[in-house]
C-alpha cells in the first residue's frame, strides 16, 4: 500500500514539474534555489509575479487544462487565478497553489 501511495505522489510531482516547465515557469520547490537565482533577477524582481503578464501565463495554463476536460469546472480560469492570487503572500506560495490546481484539473476526466 505504501509503495502505491509513494508512486502516486511521485507521478503527481513529476506531472506538476513537467507542466510548469513547459509553461516556462519554475516549480515552487525550485524557486529560490542557488541555481535559479541571479543577482540581476533578484534586485527588483521579487514582485514580478504580481504583474498582469505573469498572472496571464497562469490563466493560460488553466485554460489549456480546462479545454481538455469533458466537464467544465464551476469556476473560470480567471476566478481560479484571482482566488490564489488573493491568498498568496509570496511567489513561491502562488506557484504552489497554481500547481495544485493544475494537478487537480489534470486528474479530472479528459475529453478525447
């Protein structure tokens, strides 16, 4: 049973990681690591996740997943993004919430 749970968690982790990489965003567990930090980027970039352009990338990712679903979710991609933006206090938290939503959308029935 434990092996099944671990493999399920591993699949979800890899799925979220790949989805965020394809979108050009760094996964929340990589943000702030030594390899991803450059002095030029960090100087005035700590609030870049609050810009409309950055937020639109997340909305686009939500839209892509929603289009693949057989049944539309109760909330639109804009509502989902707005909700996580309001709850987030940092870029890492924002991306963590976004990856959770992407995973949950991916687990919904897909259209063929």
